[in-house]
C-alpha cells in the first residue's frame, strides 16, 4: 500500500460510513497495544516508527494508568489506602470536574492534594 490517504482508502471509508481518518486508527492501535501491556520496544515496529518519541505520542498514557500508579504510592502510606480523586481543570471555564463525575467544585484542601482519607 502506498499511502493510507489515497482514493481507495477514501472510497472504503465512505462506503462503511466511518467518520475518522487513518490518523485516528493509528492512535487507536497504539493505545490498544499499550493497554494490552505491549512494551514500547515492541509497539515501535508495529506502528512503523523509528523514533521512540513518535511511538509514545501514538500510545500515550491513559488516565487509568496514572490513577493506578498513584494508588500504588498511596497504598504504601502507613497501611492506609486513601481514596484518590483526579481533578481536571477545564480550559474553557473555571469549573473543576472530579473523576467520580460529581460536577461540584471541591474544597481548596482537596485541590491541593487530590488525596482524601
């Protein structure tokens, strides 16, 4: 195959009603490889990359992985496991959204640490 953006690709996408391009498919493949536990060294040739940075771009870390890593650290604190709340500030407005889908603005102490006993 010469290019994924050629007219054959465009016709095939049009027939099945797919509204995304090949770029989105490559990101999906990279993310699914990472989620399946495939290491970066193996993902790189599967995605056709020569550069590790590009492979990382196409299979960036997911929020779930970040939360699991943070919870591992919390488990080591005095045997207690505090509940983590991931906070994300929206750029379009000043509201804070909690990962538990509570659309309330947390207390200032919650914003500082993000860790709740």
